[in-house]
C-alpha cells in the first residue's frame, strides 16, 4: 500500500500505519512525512495536560463530542510519557471513549515512549501532521503529568488546556511554575468535589500576582523575536494580552463543556488575530527543522565513524586518558565536514 497516497485519500488504515511508522521510526516514515507535509497546516491543535487522574480522557471525550456536534472531525492522540507501553493507556482511554471509537469522524490513537523518551515530542508532532493531512479539523493531544516531557509535547498545540482538580493542596505550588507557563485555558475539573472555588481563587491569584512568570514568558518571546527579526514581520507581532481563563467543569457529567469550548474558541480567535498563532507555528517549524538537522547530522557522522572502524581505537585512547571525547569529536567533525 502507498501509505501516504492512501492517507491523503482518507484511508483510516493508512493513517494508522503512518503513525505506527512514525512511532517505531521505520525508514518509510521519512518518505511519508515528505509526501504529506504540503497537506498539513489546516487543523487546529488542542493540547490537554494535567496530573494523572485529573479527568483528561473524560474531558477529551466530551470535547470531541462537542466538536462533532458542530460537524467538525476530530483526531485524538493520547500520549503517555510515563509508560514504556501504550497498552494500559489504550485500554483505559478506549473504555472511556467507547462511543467515540464507533464514530467515523473521530480517530483515536495512543502513543507511548517505546523505551526512549527522547523523540516522543517529535513523534507526537509528526503524528499530529499525519492526522492533519488526513483532514481532521481538530486534533486533541492528551498527555499526562506535569513535567518537562509534557511541556515539550504540548508545544505541538495551538491552544493548551491545563486540567487541575480540587484538593491538590500544596501540589499546586510545586507544579505551578511549569503549568502557568503553558496554560492558555485552565480547566478546574471535578468541580463536583469540595474545593473547586478555592482552586479557582488560587489560580486567579497566581495568574494576577505572578508577574514574574508573565515576564519570563514575555522576555522569552522577545528574545525569540529578536532571533527571528530578519525573517518576517508576521512573527514580530506577538506579546499578547491574553489572560488565561479558568473554567469549572464536571467532565463525567458533561457540565461546563460549552463554556470551556467557548474559552478555547476565544483563545483561538485572539491568537489568530494578533499574529501569535503564526508566530507559534513559525517557532515550531524552526525548532522542528533544527531538531531534524541535529539528529540527521549526528546520525550521519556516527554511521561514518562506525564504518571506518576507528571507534574502538578512540574509545581505548580516551579510556587510557591519552585524549578526551571532546577533542576526538572536534577532530572528527573537522575531518568529516571539510
Ligand atoms: N467526580 C468526578 N469524577 C470525574 C470527573 N471527570 C472524570 N472523573 C473520573 O476520574 C477518573 C479519572 O478520569 P480520566 O479521564 O481517566 O483521567 P485522566 O486524567 O485521563 O487519567 P490518566 O490519563 O490516567 O492520567 C475516572 O474514574 C473518571 O470517571 C468529574 O468531573 N468529577
Ligand atoms: Mg487519560
């Protein structure tokens, strides 16, 4: 089967195979990406992240249904960076999203680390592109946790929803730094539990008072814009005045979903209007390009040196302190990139 062609023609099996190729780094994945790339850039990508058990899958299911009722097609990628196997995640998410799997307008896929956390965000981004080229209007990336790995993963998102639940106590302090940075919309889920209003108040306070965080992100943005300034005016635009919204939701009872969707929509309109979306996507493209460059050059040089059979000799020399890895790499690079 010509996977790329079939995928572009709307064959679900081809989409599934493409993502498997991406996930397992099969050689054909590169050719598939090349062929589908011109057909990407149409989908809107939603990131949903938050601590384990916060109700992300339940919420994803409800959000997907809401978009479906608007006539939009939906792709869902459930990423679990904590698990080397996707089996558990697949099972749990499948059960929670039971009705959805029967809907032709929805495509659900789980992705795990398959042993190496490195590259998971890159693979997720490529899987998003596969669903985008396939023609999904909205792509939802659900990822568990509150660490760096999901921060990287949600970089693929245009709007990021951070899901929190009442009763997390001091945990919120611990996770706040990373979370305030990435949340465009905050969802206080399980609002049927005590403490939802308290959590909303705390979040409001953090967002208002933590000028530091805001400054960092604005500064980071500025620094990046400076690097970009020669590229185009479009990416100079941002430094947005977006104040993340905080919505109370009871996902398992489908309560508050409309309001949450409205917040997501407002954020979308906001970043489309002031150039931020274009800027985010430009930055993403740049990061991706450098990522591919780095890994390709690395692989090329590594393969070459292994092929010359000199690797073991170098290792021995380094081990005997006759030289050091930095000098060896420096010499090799000079020699190979001449
Ligand atoms: N009381 C209550 N329970 C909820 C709500 N939303 C989800 N749940 C329940 O919370 C549990 C966890 O929900 P999931 O959707 O699996 O949470 P998750 O964040 O995807 O979990 P992981 O992917 O394992 O991190 C399930 O038993 C849900 O039924 C809610 O609003 N209120
Ligand atoms: Mg889940």
